C-alpha cells in the first residue's frame, strides 16, 4: 500500500484512543507497560525508518498534510503501519511541544544486542535532565561510541524529550537500560575513566586510542564511590577560566571528541 497515494485509508481515532496516545506521550510508566516509544515529528520517524525500525502506528496532523516531506515519509511506510489523522488542535493537546508537530509515531522500544567486549562505551549514572541525556547520546553517536549503559536512576531514555534532544541518535546506538554499572565497569577490559574534580589527572594526559569506558555521574551528586573505586583513573577537564565545573553533557562532549582527536592523529 502506498500511503501517500491511498491516504483515504486513514481513519479518525476515537476519543479513547486519543486519550491513550496522550498518556503514552506524557508518562514513562505507560510507555514501558506497552513497550513503545513515541516519536514526535518527521525527523525522528524518518530516522527510525532509515535505521530499519518499524512504525506500528502513525498519527498525522491534518494541518501538515500538504507538506511534501510528510507525503514522502508516508510513501515509504509499509502496509502494516496504521495511519490516523488528528485535527491540529487535538494534536497540540497530545504533544508536549509548544505547537503541534506534523506527526506522532509509535514504535517498539529496541532491545539492544549484547555489547562487544572490546567496544568503547559510556556509563551514565542517574542523569536526570532529558536535554543532557539526549545531548550525550547525540554526541556518542557522532563520536562513534555506540554502547551506552544507563543506571536505573536515569530519566527515561525513550521519553519524547530525550528523543527530541537525541535527534535520531537513539537509532544508531545500543542503549542498555537499568544496567548494573559497577558490574559492567568491573568486567570491562579496557581503560576505565571517571570524571572527577578532586585528586584527578588531566583528560589530555591519557591515551584514549584503545577501548575506553567513560563514566559520567548525576548532575548534582556526581559519580558514586563504588564506581570511583573501580576506575583506572579519575580525570578532569582543565578549565583555566572561572567556571568551577562543566555541564555533564558538555563534559561528555569534550571527553568523547578528545578520543576522536587522538584516533585521527
């Protein structure tokens, strides 16, 4: 079925279905229970399709039907994908965005394969801010570090806010939720580096060309003592200016791209 040519096959969802969609968009408990994530906008839906993902259901904003980009996406959908339309005012109530997006799509939460033992990785402990987590994932995908482990205390990595901040990075990464970070770090054979301000050595003094595990902690509390004890080194990013510390997403970016710089030498 070509959804762009046969869009008369769409339907208008019942109010109960709209309420269920709103719950999925707004509550991580409902998303986990259903095993789905909610993608907001054309870019995320397209990223999912390009990565071989499956969109099970699509809710299209009636006000965006004239967009060529949306029609191009619809033309690529498999016949099994159910397409519904929503009035723009209803779409605006469902999404957390300030204005209604072109579409909302549902797809299954991915199940990552077992990580390769020698692959570099990120271990993230209790990251709470969705923007920080999404930015870290986007940076990891760009820097070529594809294994990401999240503690149970992290914000829902597949929430709409984190997905938006990740800009499609989720579909390039192997994301391991509710991971035992101490066990993962203890079993890793490469370099184990934890960001820490006191008693630490400069990031730029370390060889990052081999397998490396970077550990980043909670925005306020940092990395716990157990993970600190398991690290080969505690590292800091030199800051000759007046700032006391960097935002965790910025710190991750500096560390990951220092690794890229060393690999490019």
